[in-house]
């Protein structure tokens, strides 16, 4: 599996588990990253600007790629400002675009996300846009310069799983960019299923941060994601729509 890599922003990654850092206590972030085997971790820019004793950057293991997000942005203008700020703070050129006007359902604004993606891609950012799964928006994001597509599986923080499975599958089938399933994945089995569909990676946060044993759940997600990827590469067996077919021959076993 170490040779099975995917590329974002010119960097190769062997881990297909992107870990969110929200909801964790600072002390558990390092353990979660290490048990997940994550090579990318998201962080809200505001968490890098707290008092010195609680700066999140002090808790992220060395060598892990930072993926700042624009959490809190309500339109493209605000998202662009946050992204530029993250680069000034030394968080690098990767950025996850999150633009949400609605505070109840926290659904991403696809139109504003496309606008922000185009601006930031032209400025040299590696842009990973969080979006509601829609094929036309996925194509617009690709044309705008996105490095990957990040469709939600279900409402953010809900742990409801692959509620948008059919629409994500369409994007996976039709997109040339890596598709990273983001938001709503609540169980390792759901992460495994998304990987079996052909997703390039899984982004998870709440499912791990709210688990009884955070390091153990991070490890469980790691194993599930690797299993799902292996199954996808192996080629899943065919499904019979009707009837059944015996696994062993039904003839020739009662002959003299």
C-alpha cells in the first residue's frame, strides 16, 4: 500500500486518511494523528492564533502537511481573506475552502466556492473545495483549478454516513481529479464503503473526536480505509440482481 499514492499540489501521499482537528482537546491531537497514520491534517486558522500555550501547531507531529480551512467564511471574499491569512501565518499553500451561509444545516455554498477556488488557484494555492455533491459544480471546480473535489457524505458533524452515495459515485466516475469524501462519515465501515466506491481519500473528524477511545477509533478508521482501497484495487465481485448461483457445482457428486 505504500506504493499506492495519490498526488495533491505536487506532493505524493500514501495515507488516504485526512484527519480533521476540530473538537479535539489539544493533548489528543498528536495521538489521533499518529494512530490514524495521517499525512494531512486540517485546522481552522483561528486555532493557530490562540494563546501560546495552546497553539495547535505545537501538537501536530512534524512532517504532517497542514490543510487550513476557511471555516466561518460566508462568501468567496471572506474565504480568500482567510486563505491568504493562513499562508501569512506559515501554514503553507494548501487550503480547504469551506463557505457556508446557513448556520442550521451548514451546507456549502457551491457557487461561492467556485469563485473562491478560481481566485486562490490563480494565486498558487492548492485548493481543496468542500462542496455539495453536484456533477456540474464538480466540473466547474475542476475548470477553476481545484486540486481535488471534496463532496459531503451527509451534513457536517452528523455522523450519518453516506447519505449522498449515489451522487458521490457519479462524481467519482466522471471526474479526473481525486475525490475526497468529506463530512458525515460516522463509522469505519462507512469509510471503507466510500473507498470501495473509488474515492481517493476520506476526511473525518467528528466520528473520531466524539469516540469513547479517540486513538483506538483513529486506528480503526485507518484500517478500514486501507481495506476499502485494497478491495477497490482488487475489483469487487459482481452482484446478481435476481436469483442465486451456487458456489460449488451441483452436478456429478452422486455418480457410482
